[in-house]
C-alpha cells in the first residue's frame, strides 16, 4: 500500500477512535474493569419517589445521584460552575411520581461563604436536561446567610412544588406548579419573640412544624399562631437533644434526627409528650447490621417507610419497624459497566494507533536522507509539546501547594490569637441552645464581628466556629452556617484531640458531607487559665480547588502560547542552521588538520555527519582548554570577586597590579554573629571553622542575588558592598534574616541553640584598591564609612534591632514604603562626636515581633519626637505603653529609662535631644 494512503488511513482511525472515546466518557463512567460499585462520598441528603427510586445529594453538596430502589445508579448530575466565578451547591431536593427531581441550587460567592442567590431547578427523569423553575437573587452579602440561604424544605404534593422561605421573623410557604411559573404564597406565620428560624417541614395545615436556633420545635397552627411541641416541661428530652432534618409523615407526625442520641425520633402533636425512637443503635443491633453511623438526614415516605443516611451508609426502615435495606455504596448498572469496558477498549485502541503512527513516522520517514529542518520538526515538536505539558503540571502543582500552605498559615495566625477576641469566661456561661443571642453570646459574637471588621470586613471565604469543651467533649456554640444548631456535638477527630491534649494550635483539612475544609484550631482559655473551648477558622477549599483549576487552565493556555512561539522560533532557527551548516562545511574542512581526536559518534545521514567527523578532531583539545580556563576562572573568582575587578577596570586577575584603585559611592553592609565567643568557646578549632562556614555560606548567594559582593570576612561576620540601588542592599538584609531563620530551624532540629546576628547598612564614598606587596596582594576597602558601619553593627544588640540603617542610606532608598521601617531618632554612638539619625528595619524580624512593631510604629516615632523636644513625661508614658504591648522592644526600653531619669532628675545641661549610647 502507498505510504501516504496508509498514513491518511491511520490518522483517520486515530480521529474516529478519539471521538468515540470522548463520547463514551461523556455518556458513562470511566470504570476500571475491577470496579463494581461507587462508595459513598460526602452524602448529605436523601429522598425518594412513589416507586422508591432514591435521590441523594453527595460529594459535599455538589452532586445529585439518582438510583433504583436497590442503589443502582441511574444518573448523576454535577452542580454547574457559576459563570460569574462563584460556586454552586445543592441544599435540598424532592422528586415527583414520574422520576423528575427538583433541587435547590444555592449560589455562593467565589470563596464559598456568602449566599448570592438561590434557584429551584428541575432535572428530568433521565438526567438529560435541566431548567430553572424559580430564582432568587441576593445582591447584598448578608452575615445571616452564610453557606445556606432562605429557602427550605422542597416538597412535591398535589402536582405542585412547595417550599418555605425563612424571612427574618416570618416563615412563608409557597406553591409552584411543576411546569414552572410564579410561586404563590400559601401560608405565613410569625415566630415568637426572641426566636430565629432554623428548619421547617410539612405542607398540610395540620402538619407544619419549624425549629428555631434555640432548638425548640413549634407547630404552626392554621390561624398563623405557633405552639411549642418540643421540648416540653416534663419531657425526658432536654434542650441539648438537637433536632435536625425535620420531616412530616403521612399521619402529620413530626419525624426528625436527634443528634445528641443519634436516633430518629417521631413526635405526634396530638400526644406531644410521647416521643418515639424509630431508628437507633438498639434496632440496628437486633437486625445484625453492625454499628450505626452518625445520622445526617431522614425522609418519611408516603408509604410509611423511613429513608435515612449516615456518614457512610443508607438505611431503609419499613413501617413495621424492621430494617428493610442497608448499603454503603452505589452499584453500577449493566449499561454503566458496558460503557466502562468500551471506554478502556477504545483507550487501548487509541494508544496502540498512536504508537503505530509514531513508529511509522520515525522508522519509515526518518530513516532516510531528508532535509535537516524536517528532521528537527518531526523529532522535536512532540518532545517540546510533551515537555511543556509536563512543565505546566509541575508549575500548577507547586503553585497550588503553595497557595494551600499559605492559606493554612494565615488561618493558623488568626486561630493562635483567638484568646484576644474570644473570652473564655463568657463561653463558660453558655450551657444550652436557650442561651442563643443572650448577653454572653452577643459579647462573643460581637468580638468575632469586630475581628473581621478590623480586617476590613473582607472574609474571602473564611468561616469561624466556636466549640465549648465539657467533660472532654466538644459542642458547637457558634457557627457561621445558620443551619448548624447550637450545642451540636462534634466528633473528636485527631486534630481536635491534639488541641485539647497539648493546648497548641494546629492546622488540618477534612472532607465531609458539607464541603472540603482547610482549617486551623486553637484552644480557648478562661481567666483562670483553664481550657474551656476550641476556636476554629478556615474556608471551604472547594472554592480554592476551582480557583486552582482555573489557574491550571490559565497555565496550560499560556504554556500553549509559549510552546507555539518556541516552535515558530525553533523552525526559523532550524532553517537558519541548515543553511549555515552548508556554508560552514567548507570552512570546517580547512581547520580540520589539527591533532584532535574524534569524541562524538554522529550516525545521522545528513549534513551534520560531514561536520561531525571534523568536529570530533577538535573536541578533545577544546574540552581540555575550556576545562583549564574554567578551573582557573572559578578558582580566582573565589578569592577576588568579579565585581571588584570590574570596579577597578580590570578584565582578568592577570591584569591586576599593586596600587590599582578607584573611589565610588556605595552602600556598605556589615553583618556579624552575635555572641560568637559564647558559641565557640566549647568547640574545637575544626568545629569553630565548620560553624563559621555553615553560618556564612547562607548569605553569600543572597548578597550576589541582589547585585552586591562580599569584600571581606572577619571571624563570624563580613563586609558587603552594593554599587547598585540601595533597595537591593536592604532586600539582601531582609533575605539574610529569613535565611537565618531557616538555619536556626535546622539547628533546633539538631538540638542546638539558635544564632542571632546584627546587620548595619550605611551609604558613602569608599576607596577600592589593591594593597600589599608584589608577591602578596589582595583587594581592600578603605573608608571611614566602613568603620562607622562596623560600629553601628555593634549597636544593633543594644538597640534590640536586627537591621540598622543610617539616614544617609535611608535617603538613597527609591521606595522606602516597600519596607517595614521606623525611625529611632538622633543617636550618638560611643566614641563618635556627631549624632546621626538611625532607623530600625524590622522587615526581617520574627512574625510576632514584626506585627507588634508595625502596630506601635506611629506611637514609637511620636514618642521619640516628644523625647527630642524635651516632653519627657509624655514620651515616658508612650514608651511604657509600647513596652507593655511589645516586651521585645529594647529601643523603647532604652528611651523609657532615659525619659524616666530625665523626668525625675532633669536632663543634662548640654542635652540636645540626642540618644547617647555608652
């Protein structure tokens, strides 16, 4: 067969197989051959139709699953992505007799916290189409609608869809035709004073019930009034028996999940003191079903059966009280399995065809003499594309991991400071849902609201949950999700146990029926130091996942554009090389008479083969020569920085002569290890050298990265010069502080004490030159400003600063606002006759110190000015307040003691507002 025809047929087969693969994956589930079922994953709610077909909300509210009565999957439907960048979740569902499902879709902001709208959608019986029946928009984000909106309890009855709207202190029942249209108000009731709605159920006038945030259940009477039915005085149930998932059975009795007892209870409003337990661990034990998981939702069918879901199973209870059905995974139908096998068959066929295509191209096309450019394109285009795809995935993984890590760290910082805004004494006073919105509750709630107010009111998806600790158990007392009742018990996961046992803040993540969460936990203490609760903050990471997926698409798109540009450039370069090689071949033959031996084996049948024979003769000598030159260059650059040679106008070390010198304005940085002799006195000389080198080797790359160079080492310190802009010198200093923190982390892991260092930066003229004698020379720096910088570095410990800069250097900064800097005022160092203005750069300080200095910067600088103006009492009081907030502020302490002394005894006669350091 003609090769061109064969190639066209092969390409057509690949295209048809790819199309079939796409269609199969779109219509079915890409099963592995050994998969027979789909496990429960974040199941949230369940309902059923008259034929007992089952409908579930799963995968953290993002998936609707329809199954037959035995749990065999009929279809799945995922929540669509909001075109405005927000998130969609399913929070309710109902089904009619024809198998159509009606779902409550909640639209959230991009961070997954504020509800921006709700709509009721209808998905037809086979899952092939979806349309909106009713839509509600909430243009202004509200703290009362976090994670859940106003709509509750979808119910299909009498060929209409009923649903409730919780509107402040009112509950309104609407009815909507199943074909769509305008909702009609059917019933309205007002809540008793002091109550806020939580959940609602029931359509018929004899069976309408609602629960409140105080965990009370009321019956809404036909006249619009409300009657308390649970808990009643004298009941064996308490206010801690949390009632969730309200439903009404055909006899107009209330069915709900009692989370405290983990059972399904039933209450008859005609006999309100009789509360029946319909499904619990005892019934499970009698049925031999093992352990009953945490009950999440219940549905009461018109036939009298109960359908319930736990965290890992589905349970059906018949009207006679027996467990009729229980399963913990969904079964694939025969059609799903067939589609799965077809998918993998087509995938293998596609792989085989692609391999065959590559073999045909590489073997039958490249194994012949063809133009070099064509060979380049055929050989390297697939490699470039594959490499860019791999690089895109690597970039995406690194960026997404870094984003998630930064989110965890931010939450940890907020959680670690929880005791500043969560008062444990008020938390201890909250004992039941009846305390909802009382004085102590509002005190804590207002403190948390003030926290977000201090952050500009921008939560960006961040939620808060407050737990009370009682007898080793945790209970939710405050949660942003308005559907979560007060004093709901919380399972003690290992992270919660760690906080309770160690008293330390931790971060973690979890995936449950309501979302995928990244969170931080910290203990809450009362005034006596007793742990009374746990504070949690975090966010629904599904939003972060979607953001990361968008980021991945952006990366792939940009990488695709870059790949296209690279391929175009590569094609142009390949064409140019091909032409140039033909021209250069004659020239290469002319210089091929050397004594070089061949070192490269080129077997290609093109122009490179002709050049390769001659090139190999030169290769060995060239390699040896380059190796010698490289070794020599690397050797002398270790002793004489390349920048030094550049400034004295020399291209090579061999051009340097004694007396070569140049004067230039530069930024001077001096760094030294503090208390070096304390570390070194117990070490051997070898250990001392190892310590110094391990310490110094972390800072040379930082200096070079910022276009500076190390001019001189002295003991455990060094002198560095920065000829470029001053901002680079200051960036080098802050990066050195971060490198020191990483170094100290390693020392801490090895059980060694941390090391600190001081850094001083000045600006002025310096003389660079070669000093010594003809047989022994070295580069040197001569300047009084170098001496001054060394003296200033010695003051860093006394002033309690990590990076100290002078006014001369500060004026050289192009953008000082980019750094965290505060003025220390005029200072007269010991041995100097002239005061200079100094600045404390706390950009590289520890996070807690940096935060405190930033908070007190304006107060500190004002107090320094008062001191310089002789207002010693005002300055002393200001410095005292600063010290109380920041006990690490050594400069504030120095000023405080001087202010106190001058206020008590008067300032010296020659005092001029300068801080004199002895």
